[in-house]
C-alpha cells in the first residue's frame, strides 16, 4: 500500500496545507526555516504511528490562535480532522480483496481526539434501502402470487402470514437512504431464504432477482470486511529526526533510573538509546541488573546455569542485532566502495555500559562517535526504524526530518543516493533546505512548503512556486550548482524552453532507448532555459565557449518570437533551430511539445482529471492539445501533466505509445543526434 495524497489541517502552524501528492518512492519537502516542514511530518505520522508515540493533544497541537474555540466549547475535538491520507493498493493488497474492490483508494483520516476513520474511494457504494426497495417490492408481489394458504401446509412449517405482510413488518421504519446495517442484513437475508419456496421454479427472471437481492443485502458486510483488511495492512509511519542519535556509550543504571523516574533528558537525547534497547529486547533495568549480578558459587549448579543462560541470552541478542544492523547498512551506505566504512557494527555490554562500536578493516574497534556524521545518522536511523517498525518494517513509510544536514555539501550529494536506496524498499518523505539533497533530475518529486503568514498557516504547493524566495532557494541553488558543473562540460548541448520540455524529452528518450526504437546520444547535454525568450542567452553563452549547440522551440507565439531573434539565428543557423511543427505529422496550428504525445496525454488527462476530451480532440484535429486541455479541464496544469507523464513512463514501455508518437519522437531524436554529431 502506497500513500499517494495527503492533507493536514488544524495542527500547530497548519490551518490547511491543501491536498498534496506523494510520490511512490521518494518525495522531497523544501522550504525555509519555520515554514512548517517538520510539523507536516509529525502530523503525517499520526495516520499510523508506532504504539509508543504520543497522539494528538488539543492543548499542544490545535492552532494556538484558535484554541479559545476549544475551551469555550465552540469546537468539538472529536469533529476536527487533522490529517488525511489516500493510499493506492499494491498487488499484495488486491490479492486479498474481491474483484470489485481491487481498484479502490483507501482513505484514512484522524481527528484531534485521536479517533481514526476510514473509507473507500473509487469503490462500489454501500447499499441503501432505496437501492433494493423496488426489486424487493416486485419480488414480494411475485411471492404473494405463489403464496400457499396456511390451511394447506403443515402447521408451524412457515410463518402463516403472507410474504407481503412479513416484508411490511420487517421493514417498518426503514428509511430510503439509510445503509443496510449488519442487523438489517441478517434479518433480510433470513427472510429471503425463507421465501425460496414461493419463488416460481423455472422463472429465471424472479430467480435471478432473488439471488441478486441476497447478494446485495450482504454487500455492505463485504464492504466492511475490505475496510478491516486494509486497516490491518496500513503502513506504519516512522519519523526520524536528525537529533535521534544513538549514543556510542550508554550507562545502563543511569538510563534505568531516568526511565523509571520519568526524568528522561529530553525527547531526543534518550530516544535513540531507548530504541536500541527495544530493538535488543531488554529494558534498561534488565541489562543494568545483569551487569551487577555476581557469578554464583560453583557448588550451586542451578543458579550457575541460570546466570550463564542470562549472559548467553544477552550476548546472542546483542550479536543478532549487530549482524542485522551491519547487513542493512551495507546495502545502502556506499560512500567509497574501496574503503567500506561499515565492515562490522558491534553492540556490546560491559558491566554498566552498553557500547556501539565499528570494527574497521584492521580489526580495531572504533567508537561510533568517531565515525562520520552520515554514518552515525544511518546507524541511529536503522536502530529507530527497526525498533519502531518491529515486524512491520517491510510495510513502513519513512519520514526523515532534515537528514544529513551535518554532512559537507558534496557528501550530501552522495547521501542523496543513500536516501534513494532506502526509498526502494520503503516509501520515503523527507524535508530539506539543502540544495545538495535535491537532484536536478528530481524537481518533479519536490513539494514547496511555505508560510506567508501565521493567519494563513503552512501551505504545500503543487507546483514549483512560492511567494517567498527563500522557499525556492534550495531548488535554484541545486539547479545553479548542476548547471555550473555541467553547462560547459559537454561538447554538445540541446537548449529547450522550460523544465516540462526537459522532462518530456528525457523521459521519452529513455523509453525509446529501452524499447530499441531510437537511441539518444548520451553525450548531448539537455539544458532548459525557463522560457523561450531566454533560449538565446543560453545558446549564445554556450556557443561563445566553442561548444556545439542546438535549440528546440515550440511552434507557438513565444517560440516563433524566439526563433526570429537575429542573435539566435546568427549564432546557431537555421539548421540548428529545431521547431516542434517539423515533427507533428498533423496540420496543427502552433504545436507545442505536448502535441507530439497527443493520444497518450488525452488518455492520461482522462485518468488524472476524470475528464474525457477525446471527442473534442477528434473534432478539432488541428487545434493544439494544450488549448483543449486548458478549456475543458478544470484547474489544468502543464506542470502537473508533465509529472503525470513521467510517472506513466516508469510503468510503461515504448510500445505503449501510439505508432505515430513513436515515429515523431524517433525522427526528432535522430535529428538532434545528427545536428549535434
């Protein structure tokens, strides 16, 4: 089960975040300090939190400026929704459900009083009395027509009342729009089964009606069973804060004393240590007492065996945890393949001290705090992850708050790959304001978080936009750094208008290459200029450095204007200024890059926006597809459509494009390769 959409309301700095999409693998929340990124993660965790994580508390969690509404009774916490999540089912989930529920969306929400509720979307609605009332009336009329007088049947064999009289008694005070409850379904099912003798044998119509009604009255129970099944399969949310660190050396007696007297240092300092002990299967007191226990006398074999068994249990559990942590860390921590930093992680107990050390390639034990910050973070993360997820770690969603912030910028770029490897096994959402933790090819998975004012509260933007420049700073810096590193590194460069053009071209190039339809020259760098007007600046700068340059422009008004700029034509020449109209085999007026994917995008819009524009597109074959979408689709966004297409390509092949689309893109890619050979 994957989280695909979420919304947070009425929580601390958040009045209403608005609904925002979650990617299937990795989602990045960026924004300045105090924007509300951490608050978002804390709210999301409450959808399905570990048992020992506190729930909502109105005094602490309801927006402070509105808290008077709670104290005066104007707002009931039980009716205040705080966090809502929408989950897409995977194949394992679907295998457990009836056919009609396999494509549903599981909606889960939790209110301020910590009560959770759930429902199904895109699933058959529950049956109401009105849904079956007409068929019941027709069946009753048929039953009455075949009714046998009580005088002619054995006394007590059935209720002597006519079927219509029984039905009337059964359904008295039933309202049309109330759902058929379990109690009503049980009674109605029993009545229908008792009426079988009165259904005329061979009357296919009435036999079918009777069978259908039996199925319908039991449908709501089936609906509820689906909800129960999905409730048990809801992923657990593991929140890891940068401060949750496992200390390299823990004094067990001190920790036991703080735990028992509820004077833990703070929610961060002791949290990692307690998670480590939870993972090991011991309480602080158990390990502390074991460290104090003296060996029994040799003449007491029973006590000696119990003492040895206790020590062996501790040793074996420490060793098992050490092996597990080492194996997990090795799968994703790869800072330098030639110098593995996690040769062997060891958790050992010595008297009153529990130690976490790393054995290096020389066999020397080094305390954890002498290793790199990134490695310490990862060890601490896995300790918390396995302790909180227990046996559900394969069905957990990771919420990482500012991971890797203590790392050097370039080291953060490597650590970004570590997070990606984590996300392959567990859907991951993380916050950052570091440009090095946002890849230039990851802009489609970024959500910008901002808070313009306390009154409006934290918002999550669906596009790469923000009224606060600080919100976009990580993205601008990430793109700027990548541009600085790569802009003059490639001898061949294709300059495009905007990021959506870049996404379409890159995604299609990968799709066609995998399908052996066309291979894009990987020595050609793709550069987007953010607008048609800026293409000339990029092209001129690159050309001035004696690099090969071509430009791909839409054939709309902005593209036409850019293509006519004397500087651009003088710099590149007409051959190297490529236009989308040259690759559309339709006579489309002013085609944009999306017109090279008309058929596929029409299908995607139907799925994404639930709007079918097929008839309009068929009737107006010469009209740009974006114009049709803009007119017919409410709240249409080119940016959102491009992201949807990227996600589509991850699960499809080149053969899933139409033949026309493959031909058009093949010609475009071949021409780009040719002019930049």
